[in-house]
């Protein structure tokens, strides 16, 4: 989904709407829900749901009641109720799908306590809102300087202005409790606005700021992931990944959320799989498990006395040997059960035309060229000798 203003330009390069998430169709915003009920009409006698979903800076979304029965559609900029004053946001969802979203997020309001939509934003409201948003980077930089002067162990990662410009919310991360009372006084004096400090986690910080992950794609938390599930190192162990913090950690410094994506498949595959510390008792000696391949259902074993020589066994063969070991029976050797793995040669490059040399367009330096060079040198020497003889005669 994308708006018409985000199409390609004359030179084939993407133009980009340059509205920073305030384009008319809301199609290029992150975490946007597609309204698949927009073309369906309500049954007779049913009133449309009077709540709308409004998105503010980044991924912050809230639900507001449309008490004025305004004709709102996705992409409309509205003035909404705030604790003091009003805020400016964009409508991202209307109709019955808002009811589904509220039920999913366990949001329930009565008519008395529900925040309300005041009006559609006028051009004056939009100008004030845009002017405040333009100041956010400058104020964030200045706030960081004040925090460094006060020697506070915190990082101010983002600033969000209220739509009327009367209040600014500073989002920060910190490992320990921070006494920022003096910081609020200094910032209120420097900026002339009301200050609200809100601590967020490192994952919420990465979600707000966005970025590119190690996979080369935009971060999941800043595009489509709405909830953060706990990720443990056992997820990496189940998937037989090396416990390297530099590879397993994401941009937020925590374990990557994508470690949970395929975890259920691995756990299901390991239900009837022998453990990693499985030992096999044979007449030839004790054998230890060296390597496992879950999806090919193969295990590699080696004798205690000869750890360099590995033998491949299938999962069923290992379970069969373990069953015999439970009955205090020993198998003769692993060689009786060992499988031969046939490695298929993969064609990396196939020369179809027959021209695989990088220098095929260069002229070869053969014997013909050498003879030409020799004849040129001989002619030059002859001409030089003739000129010398003429000069001697004239003298």
C-alpha cells in the first residue's frame, strides 16, 4: 500500500511524500491496519460504531469517541482531547474494525470517561502542529546537553510535542532510577513549555526510532510487530545456534524477537528426538553424540577412544539401540547401523555459451604479433644505417 504522492518520479527514483507520516491516505505509515470492512454496508437499523482510532507520532495509537458525529475517514487530521489543551493526530481506522481492535487490545470506555474527538483540524491547527514537530530535533539535542551537564545516567531518545504546542513528552532510557527534578526545571525554563518525562525500555526505543536489522530488512518492531514476547537463550539452544551475544542481540541490545518465530517448529520436532547428551553402549566401546540434524533426523556418534571418527545414525536406529541398552543389551558396534551419506554435487555455475574466460575479448599475443614486432625493429635499424651512411658521404 502506498499513496499516490509516494510514486516514482520522472527519473525513476522514488519521490516520497516527505510528510513524515501525515500523507492523505495513511498508506505508507507503519503498523497501519487495512480496513477490509470499508466496502461492506451495515445491516438495516444498525448505527455505525462511534469510536475511531487516531495515530500520533510513531506508533502511538489511541481510541477516541466521535460524539459530534463528524464524517471521518482514514487520513483525516483531527483535534482530540488531551489532559490539558488538545492534541493533533491522524485517523487510521473507522467503523466496525475499531470495535475489533478495541476488543483485541482490551480497551473499554463508557460514554463518560471516553476521550473525545473535538473537530477536524483547521489549517491553523495543522500549521501550529507542524511548527512544533519541526522544533523536536533541536529541543532533543538541547535536552541531551542539559542532561550531560547535570551528569544524569540517562539517554533521551525521542521528543513528542502535543498538537497545541503547550506540552512536550521526553522519552528516555536508563539502567537505574534517575532523579530528573532539576532537569525538568531547567528544560521548562529553557523551552517555556510543560515537560513530561516517560521512561521506556530498550525495545520500545528501537520501535520508536526504527532501523535496519542484520537481515537487511527494516526492524520488525517498527513495521508490524505490536507486542514484545520474552526471548530466552533456550530458544537459541533449541535451534542449535551458537550462543554468541553479538549475533543473537538486536539493535536494542536484547535477544532478537525473530528467535521465537520458528521455535515452535523446533520444539515439535524435538519431541521424539534423542537428547544431545545421549550415550550408546556397544561391545566396541562407549559412544557419545557429537552432532544432530533435527529436520534430516540424523545423529553423528563417535567412540570415546576414537572421537575423530564419526558414524551417522538415523533417529530410529538410535532409539532402537537405546531400547536395547535399557534391557541391558549391547549392540556389536556402530558400524552395523552406520549410514552412508551420498553427497550430491551441486552445479554452482553452468557454462552455457562456452565463454567463461574473463579475458576472452582480449587479443591473444601469438607468434604472428612477435614476427610483426621483429620486422618493425629490423626496418627501423635499416633506416638508421642508411641515414648514417648518407651523413658520412656528405661530410
